[in-house]
């Protein structure tokens, strides 16, 4: 049960962060943002939404696998370009 709660928390965190990042990217039309970052953010958001849907249907294992990919993509989009 704790694992499911943690999975749900991670999914919500990922969706929230990606949603904020998408809004930020869209609000800066004059700023040049690499296409790759935008693609990673969109892919991550789709993965997070799919994981959230899976949790609603009780498929926790599939959600956990999907959210791991989504979190990795989120982190790459947020921090991968800052080096």
C-alpha cells in the first residue's frame, strides 16, 4: 500500500512539474528554447498522464514503470541542458 501511495505521489509530482514547465516554455515566445527540451517535456507529460490513467484503473506496476521514464525525461529536460 505504501508503494502505491508513493507511486501516486510521484505521478502527481511529475505531472505538476511538467505542466509548470510546459506553461513556462509557452510563456516565453521570444526566448529560444531547444526543440529537444520541448520534445522531452511533451513526451514526459504524456507518460505521466498515461501513468496517472493506469493508477486510476489499478495497474500500479505499469504506472510505476511509466513514471520512472517520465521522471527521467523530466530531469533531463530540466537539468540536462544546464552544464
